[in-house]
C-alpha cells in the first residue's frame, strides 16, 4: 500500500488567513480521486479541495478551524498501489 500526502496548494487567496473549515469525508472512509474531501476558507471565500488520489482517508493532519499555509500537509490517503 502506498501513502499519498495531500498538501494545501497555493490558492492565491489574499487577505484573511486560510483555515480548514470543514472535513467533508469521514476519517477511514474510501475516497475517489477528485472527490472533495475538505473545505478551506479565507474571509468570505470557501473552496472545496479534492482528493489527489483514490483510497482510504487514513489520517487527518489538521483540525477544523486551524489556520494553514500553502504547502501544509492536510491528510494521508492510503492507496492500493
């Protein structure tokens, strides 16, 4: 099994700090590549972030409402390859 680290991309969201606002996928759930698994918010803007790979959402590395910066590791997805 491979482990894929999901990181916050550079979203070019100036102004207020970026926060992980909501986990959409439960820990331990199966996710598909491209499926939204969390939301991030900056000020009045909310963006869904998709899973970079399909597999099992094995770890959440950031809690809801925690401030994050581009490049921050958000989650670990265990894939079958």
